[in-house]
């Protein structure tokens, strides 16, 4: 809840920590490459800081090899990532465009 207005504001959830785990990245290396302090980056990973600037998020996404939008999406499982690593871009695009039967 905002202290000044008394209005509750929902902040979209970031999945930085989950992406780091699935991609097996080193937080220290990502923080360094993104130009943010390690303590600040750890606060983002553990959701203690929830409102980083878009500029910082763009640098973090780039350092992680992700798009800016990916940070708000849960990552796929490690098994799925291992499966698609050997696929061509065309094969991945076809999978992404398939409709799931209900």
C-alpha cells in the first residue's frame, strides 16, 4: 500500500532468480556485465527489490541473453531447454506456433 495515497499498487512479478537458476548463470557475472552492484542484483533475485528502472532491467536482460519481456515470464523447465538446444530456429518457431488441443 502506498504510504502517501493509501492505494495498493500491484507490481508485476519479475522472474530473474528463476531464469538464473534454469539457465545456470552466475549472479555475480550477470551483475558485473549489467553494471549493477551485486547486493542490488541479489535483492532483485530474491524479490526484496521490486521496482528497478526499465534501463536496469534492460541491461540485466541483455546480460542474461534474454529479452526485456522475458523477465516477466516464468522460464521453461531445464528439461525443455535441453530438448530445444539441439533444434533449429525454424523447428522452435513451429513448436511455438502450434495450437494446443483442448
